[in-house]
C-alpha cells in the first residue's frame, strides 16, 4: 500500500464533530466489536482491533484482526496478514503504529504470518504499509524465535524502536528470572535489549509472589520506556509489594519509579491499595500517566477508587487528573488505558464517575478530557450533535493525534453518529475543531 499525502490535519478547523471509523471501505458498519488502538500524528490513519468479519473482503479466519482506516480516502485495510496478504490463522491484537502510520506492530498467535514460525506462542510482528512486508520482531538478534509468548508492543514515532513484553528467556543473554520482562528491539541494527532492569543492570526479581514486567510504552524518540512491574528490586527501597510504574532511560541505563507522590514516596497508603499500572508517556518522556488506587499519591485522596495520575519527571510532581474542573474527586472508578497528548497538556481517560462534568446523567463509562494547564475537565465521548452516549464508551483504545485535534476512542453507544444500528462496540474519532 502506498501512503497518501498526509494532509488531513491541514484541513480548516470547524465545529467539533464525531465520525465512526470502524467501517468497511464501502462504508458498511462492522458486524462485530471494534476498538480504536491508535491514531496517526495527523489524524488521518486510525488503527483498529476488531473481530468483525465484513471490514474487508475475504475475512474468513473468525479471529481478531488488526485494521487501518484511512480517514482521507475512506479505505479500510487489514494489517495482520503475511507479506503476500494471507490472513492469519490465529488472533491478532494489541496494535500500535508509528507517527506517520506507515509502521504497525501487533501481537498475534498466528503461525503463518512469516516463514518458520514454529514456537507455538504469541509473537510480535511489524507490518510496513508502504511495502506490504510483514516481519517478526520478537526474535533474538541472530533471528532465533522465542521460547515464550510475547505481547503488548509499542513503537517509537519514527518506527525504529519496538518495545514489548515477553516470557522468553532466549532473547538476551543472562535472562534467568523466569518472568515476563520488557524488551526493546532496534529495527535499524537488529539489536535487542532488556529494559526491565535495575540501574546497575540487574534483572527483575521479587521476594514473594509473581513480579512480571509488562505494559511497555515508548517516548517518541524511543529513549524512554515506561512499564508496569511488581518487581521489588528495580529501585532501592521498594517495599510496598505492589505493582509500580517505572521509566527506563535507555541512553543512561537509569531506572526510576514514577508511581510516587511529589516527594518521591512510594504508593500504597493502606491494605486496600492495589498498586499502579497502565502507563502512557508523552512524546518527550517528561510526563507519565498511570492508573492507581494508591491513596497516598496526592493529598485528599479519600474516594477509595482507581484514579488517573500524571507524574512530571522534571519536577517530580504527581497530580491527579481524574477530577472535576473544580478539583472534586471522582465518585466512581476511573479506568486504565488513558492517553496523554504529545506535549503533555491533555489527558484523555475513561471513568464511571458522574460528577466530573455537569449534567453527566447517563450512568455509564464516558471518555473525559483533562486540560492539565487550565485545570478543566470536559466530556469527550460525545455524538455529532454534542449529545452524551446512550451506552458505555470503552477504556480500550483512547488515543490522541499529535496536534491534539483528534481523539480516537471506542463506544457501544448507538447515538453518536447517524445509522449506528449494529449493536456492537465501534471506533470513533472526535474532531475538537481546534
């Protein structure tokens, strides 16, 4: 596929609008659930995870696939295919894409996307939209396939670096902890390194229970890797026995914990706390957003539910963003899978709370937009007419374009656009018109 001119973001700004993107090239609505996974920097390409069978012709594998919808041309293309276009014989999901939409990574249990895939495990693949070539990323530097499952890929803005989690013990030398670790592959050199290490290079471990390292995300240039881990030795004085969020500086080799309060104290206020997870990171790597019900990260956190927080790695300050414009804390859970704009100004998140904005009366999950600079919170999962959704908007797949104008999200609501009669989850794009 040849990528068209990326001119969508240059379109004249208009009033806010909502469009559905989980449709076929002919505009037919999906016959099964679809979820937004990512959006290109200019908002032209939207990445979808879907179990729909009618988004492209010849979809007969009855499995989850990865698709791209071109908002400029209206074309929908299946990405989770072999270089020759053969559909996968297993499920593909957890997709991410480079800033220009050319390079797409995803996890798949399919064994027929590349030659020699005999490990009977989930692998991470990269598909180049321009050339149509699909390659396997989760292999050692010599090309040896893994002896364990790999999943949850992330990709740098230029498509050079891919991070993923893996249970494999043969991707790098000295991997003897028997745990899921976070790895980064340099596609230019083929080099693969482990990111879930201490600042001294020691591998992750824990004293009690499981201490997997998962959910990696990359800064735009690939220097910083944020991830979740229950390991107890990645930083000194980690004694809360909870999942935490860490950042690895791949240039200096330093690992720091960011799921801390503004004084650097670890999370875990009482026995009801479950730790922190689901990190996202700004383009520069300065801001890290995460999901936590630790009650001691900010003052006045008494709602005893999961909230969304952002840590400024330059100042060390941690703030709660799942609050109303007046600063009132949420009356119900805020869910994971938040997204932060490239400059760190906006955070989009999903919440069951009914008190974050005035007039929220639908009693279901909604997507909210927090302007960290101004301190305002607004409802983002709105219909074309500015109406609230009549069904839940999903925590799965909330993503910003680089210019903050477009937000991709998922929803079961049938009243966001006209003609939505499929009664399944769909992917939408909200154009803020700014």
